[in-house]
C-alpha cells in the first residue's frame, strides 16, 4: 500500500513537472527516462536524469546525480530540510541514499514493480530501524510518469 498523498503541494507538482521534463531529455538520449529535482522551499538545488549509458556508470541514476549536485550546492552531504521529486519510485540504492543524505521529503510519481524500494518491494525510506526516515508522498503525476516509461520501452520492444 503506497504512502498517502495528502501532503502534496502545488510546489511538489511543479517540481514533478520539471522532473518529467528531465525524464524526456533522458529518453531523447536513449536513457531510461527518469528525472529528479532536489529543492529546498522553492529553490531548486539540483536537476538530473538517468545517465547510466552515457557515463557507463551503474550508479548514475537520476536521484544519485541530483543528490551529489545538491550536496555540492549546499556544501554538505546533509540535505536536511530538502525535498526530492523523482518520476519513478526509487530503487534500493537510491532509497538508501535518500536516507543517508537526510532528505526530508520524497515526492515520487510512478511505482516501480521491479525495483521500487520505497513502497513496492521494501519500505526503506520509512524503516524505523534506520537513524533517519524520509517523509514519502507517492503517486504525484503518476500517470504522466508511467507514460514516459511506457513510451520509451514500447519503442525498444
């Protein structure tokens, strides 16, 4: 059962629309279309999209790139008070990175039945055994996020 979306704001939806634009950029480059935006209030700290193929880097997921860039912008690995909007439910690596970065809020679009580790397969962001938990808002612009992925894979199959 996904987390509630009651706390979704217009700012969250705007950031998700920006993340969707980034996902489209990834698709145009032949990357799996996932986009991510880290923001603190209405200030965008970092934008990223998947770059695994371009960078030959298995860790070059949109979230990982955005977290690194936001930390550089903030001058700290602690992203306390920050939110991240990402078009696809984070995988175990990315969900763990969100916890480790002390991100306050995760806003995501489409659920990921194969790797989703926020709600679908695991609940890493809210696991009480960790020293930090991330507030999760699921399903924001979920249909738009899922359609970008479906369109990308339709062409490749």
